[in-house]
C-alpha cells in the first residue's frame, strides 16, 4: 500500500463518518481510543518507516535512537494522535477551550523531552566519536553543551506553547520587564535566593541524600551532614552526629565551596577477554600494553587503577584476561558518558589486537560494581 492508497483510504473513512451522522463527541472518543492504541505502537511504526525509506542506515538509526527511547516515543505519539482527533470537539466550544491548554501543554512537554533525549543520544553515539577523530579531548564540556541545548529546547517549547494559546510573548516579556524592576527593588534578597535555587538545580553540585562538608563560619569547624531537601528558598542539612537540622539559604549554598562526599564513589569495571588460543608471554605483554594505553589515556578513568590478570581456561584451548579498573564520575550523566567512552576504547583495543593476529571475544555484558566511599 503506497502513500496515495493510504490517503484515499483515510479520506473515504472520514467522508463515511461525516455522512453517517455520528455525533462529533462520540467520534472524538472513538478516535481518542484509536490514538491510545496507535500510540503504543508508535516506535514500531517509526522503525518501519525509517527502514522502509532509509534501507542503508535504517537498522543503525533504529538501534541507536528508536529502541532506547521507546517510552518517550510512545507518549509523544499518543499525544500527537489525540491532538489530531481534537478537532472533532470544535462543535463544543466550552469543552474545546477547556481541554485545549492542558493538551497543548502535555504535547509540548512530551515533544521537548523527546527532542532533548534524542540530542543526548546523538551526542553519545556520534558526538564522542567525532571529537576523538578530530583529536579533541572528550570531557565534561560535552555535558555543558547538552545543558545549553536543553535550555534552548525549553525556551523554544515555552514560546511555541504561548503562541499556540494566542499569548503575545513580546507584550508579556515587556510587562514582566517593567514589573520585574519594581519587584527587584522590593524583594532583592528573595530574588537572590531564587536565583541561587536556579543555579543549584542547573549545576546540581548535590542532590537530596548526598553527604556534604562545608564551612559557613570561618570561626567554627566545618559542617558535615546529609542533604534533606532543596527547597525554593533554602537547603536543609541534617547534621551528622547531632541530628539537628541546618537551614541555609540557597544563595549562600550557591556561593560556598562544598565538598560532596557521596560523589567520591568509584565504579569498578570488570572486563573478561577470551582469546581463541593460548597466548605466549610476548603476546600477553602486547595485550597488556594495548589495554594500559587505552585505559590510562581515557578521560574519567582513575589513573593507575588498571589491573590485568591472565589465566588459562580449563577444558578450553585458550587464554582469558581479566581486566579491572575504576571509573570516576560526579553524576549519573558523567558516568554514562564515561561508559560510552569505554565502549569506543574496547573497539579500538579489538582493532589493534586484530592487526597483530590476536583474536578474542569479550564477555557480555560488561560488569559495573559501585564502590561507594565509606562515611
């Protein structure tokens, strides 16, 4: 079935519904149920279309972008189908105007979140590899770029939502500008605390549950405690050993030097390489050299933590190498970035050893073991 056949089929269906005399409200409910059903299969539909029109790269695109984001695509697809059927409610102006803003808001948020996740996947899959090919060091700057793009996505999403609701954005900004000046003079301290809150939420130097150490008085010892919550105005810290609650304005927390003890954890990585034959001492030294070079130069790997042990497997003609090292990361995003770098390093090791006639298979999946700091 080609595009013209599908178009004709849809037009005939819509014409039949209009001539059947079915109330528009009932039609909307039927199409909403259909939208929910189709939304569940949106990833499969998108995957089919990509493979159909882009046969050469379709499978790779689906594997890297569609499969990891099935949940986000289902939600966005369902809301898109519901919004397409929303036109049947125009005959009921009161209900239409009541439901239009929340539906538009939900659709805008879902699409913005989906685009943000797609960009993140793009950076993970192609951005890291591109930077390495250009000879650039892959570091936390990649996460900063992601944050900057997310801010742009949020701004565009807010603008699109306001335009869909016929809100004059420039008039609103002008009004906020004039009113903001008056508020700034009247509530300078409160605004300072709110700005501190925004900085904490964007930079995320700590999250609820983290243990931190900071000094709020040069004449008093450092404060060590657990973050209870980050509110709109202040951060609550449960003091270790005392149980008392310290409440600190977010403007102060944003400007203080804070030691995050919880994020001092490491993640131990275990790799098992099964070689197709027993390696000689010279070949073992070559394998060890390649692995050491790849891991020591990798951003986010604890220098000098790489350990390699060779053993001969029982009942199997071949050697096994057990590789262990530690990944350093201050957040989940940075750890995911380092794991992606590790995948690229594994490919490089494989290519280097194949060139020397040493073939092996890597046991899947790679084992990651959290090694939290003792508090």
